C-alpha cells in the first residue's frame, strides 16, 4: 500500500473517532513518534495524517505540547463519501441535469436555488446610467458588431484587474465572451474531442457537468474537500493512471462547497498538469468573493501561459444579465479565438461599452468590499438558522467565499424529496445529486445565500426545516 493511501486511511479512521466522540474535544493525541510506532507506519506518514486532519480543522498543534482534538462547531461538514477517487472514467449519466433549467428560470420561488447576489447588492443604477451613455455616445457602434476578441479597452481592464492580484496578463491573451460558461464551453470545444477524458471536481456546479456532457467527454471525478479544497496528491494519482486531456477545476470557492484550495496546492496542481501535458481549465467565477477580503490567486499565477486557461465573468460581481465574461488563452489564444468567431461571431457590443464606461467612473473594489461583507454575513446567518431549525444530524459546510451552502442531510432524508416538497411550498433549492456526474449526494441539498438575511428568509429556512423533519417520520 502506498504512503498516500496509508495516511488517508489513518486520517479517515481518526476522523471517524473524533466525530463519534471516541476522541473528545481537547484530548491530547499521541505524539508523532508514538503514533508511528503504534500503527507501524513511518514518521512521514504520521505527519501527513495529522497535517490532513489539521487542514480540515479537526485537530490543532499547540507549541511544545503536541496535537489536540479541536472543539468542533455545532455541525462539521462530513462529506466523506467523496474521498475516494473514481477507478475508471465514465460518460455523463445523470439525466436529472436536463431539468435544472426549468427550476432555475422560475421567478415565483423564494430564490434559495439561484446562486446570484441580491439586486440591492449590485450597482444596478450606475450600470444603467453607463448603458444609457454608451447608447447616446454612438448608437450605431453600440448596436453593431464588434471584433470577435472583444473591445480592446475592456480587455485592458480585465488584464489590469488580474495584475492587482499578482498575475501578469497580456490584454491580447484575453477573449471576451458571453459569460464564463461560454468561455468554458468554447475551451472544451476547442481542445477536446468526444471520448476524451476530463477531470472534474465532485461535488461541482451542474453547469460544468452539462458543458462536459455536450462535448461527449468521459469524466473522472476528484473530491473537493470541505474546508481545504483540492488535494494535489489525488490529482497526481489520476493523471498517472489515465491519459487525461483536460482538468476543469474551481480552486477558488467551489460551487457548492465554497471551499478554497491553498496556494501551495495550486502550485502543485499546475505543475502536475504541466508534467502530464494536461490542459487546466480554471473556472475563476467566484475568485473575487473571498469573505476574508483577500483575493486568492488564480491558477494562472503559477503558469507561464502554456497550460492554464482561466475563465471568469462580471456576472457575480456586477450584473448577471450583462453576460460578459472572458477567457485568458495564453498560447492557445488563436485556437480559442477561431472557435469563438465561428460560434458566436462576437460578444454583444453594448454591454462591453457599458462596462468600459462603468469601470472608468467607479471604484470596483469599493463595491466588492460591500458585496463580500454582505455575503459573509448572509452565509453565517443562514448557516446558523440551518443548525437551529433543521433536524439534528445535518452537516453544513462552512464556505470561505462565494454564495452557496452545501447541506448534508441525515440518511433518512432524500434530497430530491426535500427539493420537491420545497417547490410545493414556493421555495427553490437544488438537490445534491445534480452536482455529481454519477448522481451521488442523494442526501444533500444546495442553498444560495445571495439574498439578504431578514425575517422572510428565516421563515423560509424554518419551513424547509419543518419539511425535512416530516420526511424523517
């Protein structure tokens, strides 16, 4: 058995002991040398196991004292069902994905299903003024075609924004798209062929699953872990066993978990994909929405333009309906631009002109600070309400950013049944199985925390809790 598997197995066993109360909060754990001796493992394996549990927030190292079990929150995320890697790639086989758009488009529901910020948190009035100015300035230009790559002034703004977080981007690498999903779909269409193997996180956003399905690709799933994101060792294992064409990853605030992959892990992920000739497609949609206020690096920071294609959008931070995103193509810019030209000719001109006007007049960082604070407060309030009003035994992942909450239900509650019961009461949520290629997570649901916390939202969450309790009977 490899050292990786040994430390994973040891960490898993200790994790279960902590969750079941066998190892209690505050209890001192065996020293590394004693653990190695008792378990007949190397010191390096013992260190790996303790470090993994420490990253998950289950234990802590105290100076000159050793390792101790941390006091757990009221409900710590479990999600251990996704710890093991898939042994073989599989085609897309979750037919329920096809019905998602029916719910996503409904406006008569309490919008706990929609991962978008409340309109009050976005600069709608200022953007409307920018749209008006763009139209008045030159209506023929605003309503006409523009260059396929996107307006140069907007591409410069996008490159400047990345420069602020330490990432050097040439504006000529940037291709403007109709949102991040078009950027991802065009990248898959350009660089993969039906039957190719791609790596996706699990759980992951259902839109990414649909994009992969549209290209006829086979999927290998890699766990995204609550609290710590992606594990480079697990990625390397998949790359060594399979001929992987591309990896489509969300290291910054995965939807639905809201987890953040460490900077050290990102560097390892880029290096591993480069070593195996695997294209890294990065969905950086939520990168600006760190609750800490510190913008984490995109994977592109650790690449030289050879292996990473970063996709992003203004949808979550300014206006979903503008549908303006981008891809940073590096050396593949010409291939991607050719696909863009043949597919949609160009991205709409008016939204680009409006964004150029808006970004020239307003400090985007000021608005982002307000948005981050609001989302962080919402996440905390929503999460506490779930723990207060839902059945005992739930586990709620604690996001580090973004606007989604991932809830693991007791095994007696089916996520699809709760989703249907909620719809009947006018409340939108999403069942967990939508976030897996194989339809896993049947005892999970995803909620959005983009709407402001108020009495109506608390009442909706309490109603959901009552419905969940009824399903346990």
